[in-house]
C-alpha cells in the first residue's frame, strides 16, 4: 500500500503525462498480442481483394461443412465462412440492428454464415443465392442481412507503402515504444525525487524501482487481460519485447542516480 500511495501521488502531480504513459505502454503490449491482425489490416492484398458479402442466420443443426461445400460450388460465391459461437457473439453487436433485439437474444442455438460474393455480381443473382441457401438448410426461416459493399480502397503501389505494410506491426510498436520512453523520461525526475526523500528519511530501498513496477504493471496486465478475454488466449512469449522495453526504461531512467537538491 505504501508504494501504491506514492505512485498515486506522482500520478496526481502528472495526471495527463501518467495517463499517456500508461496508454502508450498498453499500446506496445497490444501490438505484441495482435501482430497478425495489424499486418493483415495494412496488407495491400487484404484491402484490394475485399468483396461484397451478406450474413445469414438461422436456427438448426445443419452440418456447417455441408453448407460450406455446397455454397462454395455455387456460381457467384467467392467464399463461405462459418462463424462459431464466439465469433457470432462478437459480431451480433452490429448484426442485431438488422435482425432485431429479440432475435439477437435468442441465438443460443443459431448458426451464422458469412457469404462473400464475386465483384460485379448483380442484385438479382444475390437474391437467387439467398434462395438457394434457404433451400439448402431445409426451408428453415433464415434471416439475411443486406448485401454489404465494402469501401473501395485506392492503394498506390509504392515501395514505401509495401515496406510499411510488410512490417507495420514493428513500425507501430516502435513508435509507441519510443513515445513511451520519452514520457517515462519526463516522469523520471519526479520518481527519482520521491525516491530520494523516501530512502533518505524512511530507510527504504529500491523505492524508485517499486514505484516504476506499479506504473508498468497496470497497463501490461490490462492489455494481456483484454487479449485473453477477447481471444481466450494470450501470447506470453510475444511479451518479450515489451518486457525488454520496460527493462531499458528501468536501467536508463529510474536506477540512474542524479544529484538531488532541495529548493
């Protein structure tokens, strides 16, 4: 409790700086947990190949593999994706606006599919695909979303963007890391001053390290906890760069002794 109190005293004197510091470290940890998603988001291929699609929701025990196989062979269908319970629960937040709140609450035994269509497919053809899907699931009541046309991305093929898209996770993580080190450097004077007073008059040791540990622990635990809740797993091995960054900050900004004076 003692070091927690000292941490809050420093945070009180540097409210905005402390908040930015923790958000930046949380961003660094988040990059380590979602490297693949970040690279996919910035990849040229993933944006250039986005196709129109619609969602289908129905209640029943039809074999998903059977539906995927049949629908994939249908002309005009580019890809069929079955959404498991976790994906369905995550995406129903936006889908509920189309199917209604009551239907969204009754999805325990529902199955959901995302059907990607070929570019340039006519509206009449998409209606025929929906009718075929309804017959395929045995004539059950199927709720379809509207055909959603993804925004067309205009991407200039340049060596600079290609390099960024290939290493986007590294660039974003590095920028956040440098910014975090800068905010830590700004805060280090206050942490060291607090450390000097405590160690001088209260005979405690390594106060700065313990205060610093609290400062770093909160965003790390929050980021890893969110990743575990959302994905049911966390990449603890991928945390190594973030842990190394924290160690660098500790060595250069916290443990480094500087002359202290009272004003």
